[in-house]
């Protein structure tokens, strides 16, 4: 095959959470262009400004100090991560700093 397989598009639009199977709205973040799930119901307490562009993609941006309110055709939604009933398992962080294990190898053991 002379050409690489194209990367599948990011999930966008109505869908389901892979963990709790609740209905979510998959959006693309404005900053990193990564998929992000928000609850489909509008919520005045939410911090995600969601809009749909002219091509039909759902875009989201987080409210910031510089832009604290929704603009034009944006609506507030709550991130699904905060309301998911089956959140992702937490992995323990490695200890900070250097840790010593065993003995330092000599030159011929490297």
C-alpha cells in the first residue's frame, strides 16, 4: 500500500460516553482540536461555550477571564467529565524526584 491509512475523524455531534453510556455531545476544542464530551442539555452553571460552525462541526471553548461569557451563537454546557457516573480510573503518580534502586552499574555493565 503506497499511501498511509488516513486517520479517522474525531467523534463529533451526538454520541454516547464510552464509560457510562450516557448521551453526550462530542465537540472539538478550540485550542487543541481534540474531542471533548459535554452534556447535551444547556446548563447556565456550565463552563463550556458550545457552538456549531457552518460545516456542521460542534466546537467548544472553555470560558476564561478574558472571555467570560458566551458570544454570538454559543450556549453554555457542562463538561461530561464532571457528571459521569463511571469516571476514568486514576493511575497513581510516580514519586517526585529521583529514586534510587539497586546499585549503580560499573562501566562494563552498561
